[in-house]
C-alpha cells in the first residue's frame, strides 16, 4: 500500500494549496481510509458503478445528495476540496459544468471521464418518427450519423432549442454501455491500486453478467407491445429507446428545468392522442405537474419513468431495482405481452 500513499499525500497537498486550505478540510477527506482508494463520483450512476466494481477496497463519495437534481449542481468549497484531494474522480464531462471546472482546475490527471469510453449519442430532441416508420432502426448501432433526424428541425419542437450539436449524457440507461464503462473503470482503478487489480477485474466481469441479464429482460419484455411511443417529461431516454427500438416524445429537451412552450404542449398533446398513449411519464426528481396537465387532456394516467440521474431521498433501491421498475412501467404503458 505504500505506493498508493504517495499520490494520496500529493493530492491532499494540492487540495490545500488550490483551495486556500478551506476546501481541503472537508469531512470526507478527514475521514479517508488510507487502506482504500478515495473516489469521488459526480452523480448516482457513477457512484453505483464505482461501488460495484471497487467493493470494499474503495471509499466512494457522491457529489449530489439523494433527492437533488444533478445537472446544475453548485459545488461547495468543501466539495471542491474533495475533488482536489481524491485519488480518482469519476465524472461525465459536459453533464455538470461546475464539476468539469473543478476537475480541470484541480485533478485532471486523476479523472476518469466516462464520456470517453464510447461515443455519446447526439441530443436530437425527441426521437419520435413522425412518418411512423421504423426503417433503419438497426442503423442506430454506433449512432454516429443520425441520418434523417435533421428533418425534425422546424417542426415546432420548441422545448429543444439550442441542443444542436449537444451530446446526450444518459448512457447508463443502456445496460450494455454501462457494462463497457465498468470494464474501463476497473482498469482505471487498477492503475490507482495495482495490488487489488484482480478484484476490480473480477467484480467488473460479475457486474457485466448482471447488466447483460438486465438487458435481456428489457429486450424480451419490450419485444411485443401494442405501442412503441413513450411520452416523457424530458428527452433523457435516447439510449433506452435506441437500444429497445422505442420512440420518445419529449415534453422538453435534455434539461428537465426547461419549461415547455404552449406550442410544444399542444404538439405533445396531439401526438399523445394520435398514438393513443395511455401513460404520460414523469420523473422522481422533477415536478409531475406538466405531465399531469397533458395526461388530463388526453385521458391518460401518469407514471414514473426514472432516468436514474439520482435516487430520490426516500428511495431504498439501487440501479437494478429502479431499472426493473422502469421496465414494468413501460410494459404496462405500452401494452406489452
């Protein structure tokens, strides 16, 4: 373990200098276990992944508290100190601007950006096919081109302004992508802690098996359904809908904080009626009021489809339990058999 204590000491010293001493004195730093790798995860799915692969040889802290929306997190000086002093920071560049800044300024050499593992999908508003065809869905593998999606421009999707060229960060909603990130994270943990490299590799392999089982459940459970369109509060579900050949109709774009325009609301109501939607989905960390308004207009019910950006404050589950609840809610809403 002595080889690992040197980087920890240097990291702590850097934290003290870069944050003028205040941030480096955070509680989590003071309580750090010298026998474990000190990891900071930017938000819940990355915390889950790190805990699953790190096991009892890592200590993981999450920058986002349960029940908080992670997109626009404002870091406290103490949290900046955590980032500066950690042996490894697991984050997704472009998702949380303040985390990006803290990493860039304090710990770029100790950061693992999960967005670099596989190319992220383009954020193209909703991926609803207005021609109602499913041609070319096999071409979504790799998602490099998104040919044909340019036709959505000008179609009045007012909730999606400014997203041209933006990448969709919600990769964890495709279990197979999350498994690939896990494999790479195991390698990165092994670099930080070579003594336990075999354990990281073994746990990543075990996690991959579980995620592939979850993927198989989604594939089978959503194979035969009466409908394939889902109306969602914001377009966070591109990875899920691409993987399982569904189509999302987003009330707003990638940011759940954006308020939909009256024009966008009218469009979503029209499309929900057109596809005989029985359910309008909302999220655990976002107010359901807009979804309830649309549901009342189309005679539908509301239900949760969780993008798993974070757990609610009263949620005792984990990634697997929430994803399986998502599957059950999708099967009911889409009339799957």
